[in-house]
C-alpha cells in the first residue's frame, strides 16, 4: 500500500510538472505571438491611410481616344483608362489624390476649332471626375495650342469656372516650344495668374522616326522636355514670367544632368542658370531608379521634387514609392515632403 501511494505521488508530481511546462510554453508563445502577427499582418489588417499626391497621372476623354485609335498611336493604357482603374492603383500605392492631365498626342491635330472642342471635352470630363470622386483627383487643364486665342479662352474657363489646379502644356506643339514668341501672350497670362504649369513631353515631328520602328521614342520624349526647358531659359521667358511655377515631367528630361551644356542660356539669366533650374519643380515619374536619383537630388532642392507616377503608363504608384525609398537615400522627412508636403505648397486646397 505504501509503495502504491509513492507511485501515485510521483505520477501526480510528473503530471503537475508537465502541466507547468505546457503552461510556460504557452505563455511564451502568447507573448511572442503579437510580435509575429504585428510584423506579418499589419499591412493587411491596418493599411496606412493614403497620403501621397501624384502630380503625373493621366486620363483620357472619348474624343481623344477616338483620335488615338484612328492614328494608331499605340497608347492602349490611355485608350482603356477609367476612373475606377485610377482609384484602384492609387489605393495600392497609398495615393490620396492624383492631379489628372492629358498626355501626348494632346488635342491639336491641325484644326484649331476641333482642338478647342476637344480641349473643352477633356477639361470638363476632368472636372466631372473631380466631382464624382471628392478629394481623390485634381486637374491640370489642357490648352488647344498652338491656337493662342483658343488657349487664352481655355485658361480663363478652366481656372475660373472649372477650378482646375493648373494648366497642362506639351513640351512642343506644331513645331514650336514654350519660349517661342508666338506663345508670349499665353505665358504672360499664366504668369499674371501665378499658375502652376505642368509640361508633358511630345513626339516632336522632327524626331519621331530617327530610329527604326519607333524604338527611340522613350529617349526622344525626355529629349523634347530638355528642349522645352532650354527654350524657356534661352528666350528669357523664365525672367519675364517669374511667377509661373514650372513643373517638368520625368525628372526634367536630361536637363538636370547636362548643366554644362546649357551654358549658352546663362547670359540671358541675371541670376544664373543654376538658380533658374533649381526654381523649377520636377516630378519623379520614370526617374526613381538608382542611377538617376543621386544626380537629380544633388541639383534639385528636396522642396521642388514632386511624387509622380505616369499612370497608366509605367509600373504604377506602389513601385514608384518603393523606388524612392530604396534608391534615393532620402530621410523620412524628405520622403514625406516629396510624397505630399511639397505638393501642398503648390495646391493648398488639398490641405483640407
């Protein structure tokens, strides 16, 4: 009997020990579990509130789509664009607001009256999208250049009636660049209004087929941006119109990287070439790679770099955000400025 009691006692002790070890392991796992879940589930369970502002985000109107199809421009993403697709990409990339703009081939195809009609269609559609998706969109209104009279009318209607956030111009149109004397009335009016003027590259007729089968288009578009920048510098448009806020696509083409080749403009610029280049604003579309960003950042003040994606072209908003984080060696505050705060300085209505 005594032996049996000893055996039962040891069994109870062994059972208690096992229970204690099990409870201890469970407590340890429970303590570690929140940390594991936090790192694994936070993005899905509690996504960050969208905050970025995309200043390079395209849309299209039916009239422009018809022209693109008829002319076989190959811009399928624009042809198939919808506001819903934009919002879906914005949500993936943490974009709160995108400023809509028309891409090339723009709205002028040789007929001034038709260009005026198409520009109005595009701008009114942009305003309607803004109204349908409150807070998610803004707009750079397109102008029917090279029709100067039509452009002046559209500036007034778009900024005063439609409340557009700024104006969109192509880097060239009809063989003319923004510093051309023919466009002085337009630039003077934009200066009077202290407008934000966003420039998108255009397929200049001179250079569309320099390489076979359009293989040089990507490089040609950024080169046209460089020619437009050179145009407003060497014509002294930037001196005559100091209140225009110039915003250049794709990191300013090649201009920030060939400053030594822009010296011919310096004699026309009382404050010097670098002063004017640093006064411009530039977006990050197609310019967020590890090779471009170091030189770009060295010339351009952080306060003049704006988040831009080139949607629906390119890779979408999320890869741009990742590229800036991975390749720019930006501090957290610098990233916040590029992704949002700098745009708020240009578009204060978005602060609300």
